[in-house]
C-alpha cells in the first residue's frame, strides 16, 4: 500500500545524486553554490519537460512561432528594459560573521541565524545581473550582461519575427533558454539558482483584448500542469498584490505549487502592457509599432507573458511524484512520474543471463522505435524493479524461460506493481497505448 510519506529536500537531493538526476557543479573542487549539472536521468527528464511545454504551445489557440535568442546582450538593451536600474533585491550583511542575506528572507529584529549576534548593516539594493567585458578594450562601450531573463531578445527582434514569419496579430513568440541571476542566497536545491533555464512565451495583442487574453492564458497555463501529472490539489493561481508587481507589469498571476516549504511560484503570467516595445522603440530610435489594416492606424502591441523555469518545474515534478511504500514486505522509493515525463519509458530484464540474447533483441527492437529504454541483467528481479522504481520507469518487461515456448513476456506496472503476460509481438503496441505515443 503506497503512502505519501513526508518528502524532504534532503531525500530528493540524495535520490538525484544516487540515480543520476542532478549533481553539484564542480563538486570535486568544492562546488559552485547555486549551479548544478544534470546527469543522464536528469538530462532525459529535462528533455521531456521541454517537449511537454512545446506541445502545449503547439496545441494552444492562435499562432505561436519559436525563437532562440543570444545569452549575451549589450548594456543598452538592459538600460531600456529597466533592468540596470530596477533588477535588484534588498540585501543585508551580519557585521559580526559577514554572512549575507536577502532582507526579505530574514527578521532584522532577531539575531543572525549563523552566529547568534544582532548586528546588521543597513538594507542595500543589490543588482543581480552578471556583467562582463566584450572585446579587448575595457571601456563603457564594451559592457555586456548575461541575460537575467529570456524575454528581451524577443522584444528586440519583434519586427524581424513579424516580417519574416508572415504572422498576423495576435500571435506569440516562444523560446527555451538559459538565464543568469547573481542571487544573494541561492537556496532549496533547484528552486533558486544562479544559472537556470526558462520556457517563455510572449503573446502580442491589441490593448482592447489584453485583459481577456491574460485571463485565458492564466487558466490555460494552470491547466497545463495537470496534463503532466501534477496533483491539481497542490496547484493554485495567485494574483499579485500591487506592491509586489515587477516594474514592467500591469497585472500578474503566479501558478504556485504547495512545496514542503510552502506555496511557491512555478510560473508567472504577466500583463506587461506596452512597456517593453515602447521602451526599446524609444531607446533604439526604431519603430516597433504595427499597422492595422482595418483602422489604417499604427499601434504598439500589448504583451501577455507566460514564463516557467525548467529547473523549478523539474523540482516540482520530483516532489509531486515521490512516494515511499512497502512492496512484498520491502520498503521502496518510487517516482510516480507521468509517462510523458519519465526519463526511461521501459526496462527489459532477462530472468537469467542465459536469456540475454533474446531479451537484447526485444530491447533493441523497441529502442529503434525511438523510446528511451534500458536493459538490465544485474541482480535479482526485485532489486532491478527497485532501481527502475526510483527513476520512475513506468513499465518493466521480463523475459523468462517460459518465453521461449509461449512467446510471451511478463510486464510489471510501476504504480500498481501488478503483472501480466503479453505476447512479445504486442510489446510495442502495449507501450504505445500505455505511454500515449
């Protein structure tokens, strides 16, 4: 019988390293705080997350085109966007031990959690962008920034995409890519990182339709999470209060998940108004308006943005899928990942190494169909099941001595642990029906 045992960050971190999902970056050199590498299982799972998001964009009403912007941008882009002036967090230091904290994460009326002294600096604003020098001359003209968000390249290229893609208003531009923020206190594993990946869509529309489109996209994005298997009872849509809106936002809804450490954002849907295109038009001197054939007038499009972090969603899926139960008197850890998200779709076991050849033939045939699968001959069947349970593999097929006579294999379901015999020539169809591919 399965139970949703208390899931801790420590359990997930240990599982991620043990099963090849996530490693601390540069661990042998002491690591780099807020930066992580993704192992074989993590890489496959991230690919599946991206694919699920891409499908949701393709299936959405309206035209959406895809884009891939550069990671480096000149300072002028970030001055126009307001990030040079506004992209900062409140910071405070302990005068005694020199530990640094986000001021909104700590009670300054209490002692420092690290050293127990109450001696704080004044709260200061800390700009979180990483700057660098481009070229050999270290002067003002050579300053560039690693992008702290992926949206600005879309706004800067809006007219290029509009003219070359032959799309008509309203339409969206979507992209997946890395962003970088010099977080004061990276924390909670993958939740707050310095190097992370975003999946973002900017929807360009008329001002009269913007509020309707904002509500439509808010509901659509909330619904997306149920399609990838996340418990709907742990998802909510929370409107921002006026005091917490970003400098570019008119309205914002956060899709939040109930983590063990509280309700936290996994996606933001923002009504950005005309702020971005207007700013870039003013600062660059280039006209970023569009011409309306019906009214014979030009206007600056309003933008509705949907932005989710790949890494944060990765962590959400792990939390939501993690279960501990007892099977055949043995405790097990199982990731009940949705089949579309599971890194490995099926595993193939020979009951004995004597049966490796026919099992490998079946494994190879399924692999050629494009499925991510594993062949495992090591240890007892029970131990092999446990290994696959921990990485979330939905199906396991065992080739035994009877298989040579009846041309059947035993398939075992990860979630129910139920087993059944099916014909070898039906394995591909069985997987297709179960996995939806």
